[in-house]
C-alpha cells in the first residue's frame, strides 16, 4: 500500500511539474494495435525535437475504434489527434467535431510534394479540408504471370483496353474436361468496392450526382456496369459470385490456387499476397483496363488520414505532430501496398522494395503514377447505401451480386438501386 501511495504521489508530482513548466500533453488515437510500436517510436522522435510536448497513444482495434470515437464526438471529448477515414469524415464535420485544416495545409504543404488528388477526394468537405492523408491505397488489376505464359497470352500493358482484357480473359478461361465448368477462369469479380468501382472510373464514369448526394449513374458508369455483367452472364469468362461464395478473402484464395488468372483488388493486398502465395507463384499488377470513354487514368483510391478534434485545447501543437508523422515516417514502415502521402518517401527505394528485396509485384511503381489522379465514391451514410450495414437494407453490394448472379436484370438493378440507395441517402442529406 505504501508503494502504491508513493507511486501515485510521484505521478502527481510529475503532473504538477509538467503544468508548471507549461508542458502540453496530446492525446492521440490510432486504429491498429499491430502498429502501436511504430507509432510509439515516431512519438519518441517527435518528443525529442519538440520539447514541452508529450504524446499519449491509444491504439484500438478497428471495430471498437469507430464506436468509441463516435461516442467521444457526441460528448465533445474527442482526443486531440485522431486517425481518420473518408467514410467517416463528413459525418464528424457535420457534428462540428473536427477542425478545419485548410489554412494549415495550404500554409505548410506544397502541392507538388504530395499526392494532392488523394487529399481532395478523401477529406474535402464543403470545399474545405478536415483531415490530411498520411498514406493511401487504391484498386489495381492482379494477374497470374504463370497462367499468362502457359497459355501464350501477353501480359497487360498500360494501354490495355476492355477489348484487350476480354480477349485475354477468353483465352485464360479453361474447361479442361469439357463439362461446361471451367477449372480456370479468366477473371473473378463480385460487388466489393475495391473490386468493382475502379472499372467505372477507368471509363470516365461516376455513379453519384455532382453534389455527391444522390445515386445517379451516368452513361459511362452504366456502360462499365454492363461490361462487368456481360463478363459473367454473356461471355462466361467470370463465374457468378455465388458459385464460389466470393468475398474479400475467398477471391484471394481463388487467385492463389490458380482458379482465376486475374482479379481486381486493393493495393494493401500486396502484403497478403506476399504472405499467402506459394513461394514459386509469379504474379504482378497492372492498371485496370481502359473503357471506350477513358479520359486518362483515374485510380479508385482513398486515404488513411489524421484530423484534429475541435475540442482540442492544443490545436497548434496537434498540427505540429501531424506534420511530423506525415513527413518523417520512413516509407518501409508502411504496409507494402500502402503509399505515403509525402512523395519524397513514396518515390524512395525504401518503398519500391522490388529494387531492394526482389519481391513481387515487379511493377509496384505503377501505383505511384496511377494514384496521381485519385477518386472514390464516399459520402455520408456510405456504409449503409454501399451495403456494409445490413440493418439498413440490401445496399448496392447486394444488388450488384444479384445482378452478377443473374437473379435480376440490368433494368431491375437500376430501378432497385435508385429506390433503395436514394432512400438511404435522403436520410443523410
């Protein structure tokens, strides 16, 4: 008991001395305990160069992070610095929970030194910036080089069109025993945003209105949706999602087992591909192919960011900490498929570890070019209308899978999507 009392007294003395010396203590919340040691290492470096500022880290698992952050926002007691995602930023802005960082960003960041379109597409709300990226990811085409070689199909190129893709997918759809059920598919696809949405952008399309408040797919978006639908239902180069119970885990398993020659998925999967693929598996990445109305490469990409709570009493110090994390974190501390927002780190050999370690994908650096023009479809209520909160209804994901499974027609898909998605968006806006 005496030791406990002495310990408490010691902490009280330290706290009083800190106050007397004017020391600032920042509360920093992050969403991945697996990276807590890295964050603490960054904090130690920051504290060395910023005497008088201490940072206390709370690293929560992703599921509880957002629940607890929402509760703190409602109580107006959010931590000073918080990790932020595009699918949550607008809701928190409308609650008045986040600081407008526009003036800070424009003062301290040179646009040419960063992947600015990722900032624009991820954290701009009402023409102001409320978070700043520290890293970003996007969707790419993964392909099995061994299958391409075996069946004499040239590898994808930067200027691959939908026609080129379809020709390759037909040659790579192999029914060895002639039973009408291919053992190898040219492509596999299902409704997941990282799998599906990049096709729309590579045809110059959009499925939201100009204000990002209503589901209103333009003709280019409809053309992309029809193309993917016909890959499954007309050309038979991709299976129905229900035939393999496709989800974000199963589609990677199918790729690793060489059941499909190509998939589209997020760049963060480079980490898992390296860990889960057989050692002798030859694979690479490419741009998602260009549609007939391609207007230049547009990557379906989104950011992990940092924001400052409007309830923080130390906003200037919080901004100094955010700047430090963005500019000083080494590139090789990120997941292999995550790209630093700061170009100096992104274009370093530490990030392009193909050069230093000889690990796939060989063309990892194309992500940097692809990501120079980034876009996504996040809005308020995104989790609900996209279909990741089932209590609100089917959402877009379930409707896409029903379409690809042949359970509804294209016309039925658009009618249901207009009714169900806009019903949810009306709650948000």
